[in-house]
C-alpha cells in the first residue's frame, strides 16, 4: 500500500515539475519575442 502511495506521489511530483518547466520555457520564449520586437522598433 505504501509503495503504491509513494509511486503516486512521485508521478504527481514529476508531472508538476514538467508543467512548471513548460511554463518557464513558454514565458522565456515570449520574452525573447518581445525583446526582438523592441529592438526592431528601436532600429526604425
């Protein structure tokens, strides 16, 4: 029983970490696009 609970907690933790990493990567990509647009508007 404890093994099943431990496995469930590990899987849940892994999914949580994966979601957090996807969010961080998505925010970083958006920031890169915004910086590129800002640089292009400065050049013009």
